[in-house]
């Protein structure tokens, strides 16, 4: 579970430690105004497109790339559980291709003038090509076009995802500590 700074104290930390929990990491919440879109040089290296996922056939390619990016051990089970994502109100799924091969994914949720860059993944075979930065720019631009007041997301502190989000114009809103049983 997570503790937000300012809503916990040393006494709580000691009690959690006494109960066998330890502070195991940090998660960062990031935010930007839609006008904070950083100018870019276009798609990542060798990327041929970022396309919205609108059909069942493209959804299968999206799910393959997403499962590969997250290195999900049971991709078929994962895919069965999330096929319902296509067409959900407010949700937009994106697929980036490199040389026409599915390479990276991104998800944007827009509701009540808020844009949330919900999740993203890059197939390990295509990492290091700027795909996630391009995917962030696309989602921020689409959120801006939808008239949001702000865009937010989250990532492990100082992870590659966090650094990509900072480069794309998002800034730290708050952090929380993650606690895990021993």
C-alpha cells in the first residue's frame, strides 16, 4: 500500500515496521497543463506511425505489444481480461509501429476535463528509440484537443517512464512511499 507525505508520520512508519512491513519504493504522480506540450522532432527513430486502436484486429496487435512490453507471463490470460478496453467511453488506445511492426502502446483516459495518461509499454525489442516520448506527445496533444484543464500520470520515481514524462513536459505533483509485507 502507499503512504502520501504529510498524511503519515514516524510513529506510523515504526508501527508498520513492527508489524513486518518495509518501505519498498516510491511512486510519483506527475501533472502538466495541456499547453506544456514539449515541441518534438516527430516520431521516434524508425517509427512509421502512432495510430488509434479502433478495430478488433488492431486491438490484438496492441495487446501483443502491450503484453510484450510489460513482459506479462500469461499473455493469453491478460488479453482475455482486457479485450473489453476497446470502445470504453473516455478511453483511447494507441499503437506505435516500427517498420509496420507493433512496437509500443499507450492509453489515454479523458473525463471531466482531466486527461490521464493511464499506461504505456514498449516491446523490449524496440526500446531506446523514443517511442514512449512520441506516445506521450500524442496523448498530450489529443488530451489538449479534447479541452482538458490538465493531464496527469504516474510512474516509479526516477524510472525510465518518469524521466520520459518529465522530458514530455509533466512535472512532479506528489510522491508516495510504497510499503510491502516482509
